[in-house]
C-alpha cells in the first residue's frame, strides 16, 4: 500500500467519523427543537453549522473519489496538484 493510499484511507475514516458525530449532534438538536418552536432562535445557527459540516464532508468524499478515479485511470500517478489537494483535505479533516 502506497503512502497516498494510506492518506486516502485515513481521510475517509476521519470523514466518516466526523459525519457520525455530526449526525448524532444534529439529531440531538432536532429533538431539542421538537419541544418548542421558540428554541429555533437558540440553536438554529448551530444546526446550520452541523448541516454545513455534513455538506463539506460530502464534498471531501467526492474529491477523494475523483482523485482515486483519476489515479486508477492512468499509470502516471497523482500530479502535484492532486497531492496538494489531497493533503489540504486531510488537514481540513
């Protein structure tokens, strides 16, 4: 297994873990909101941030999938730009 494959695996694992935590937190907010509509003022912004986190993780998975697909399509490996983008994704995670 190459170093890039290890990084991709680690990034995907981090994304999945972050998504699980975010989903649990979002479910807790939904339960909290269901008690009273007035609570939307209290936690609406936080809920929006959790949804934004899930959207960002989707984008990260798509980028990783594109990199993996691109890598499998030719034998020359990842370009420097691909590597930089992958490392940026790992840093974000």
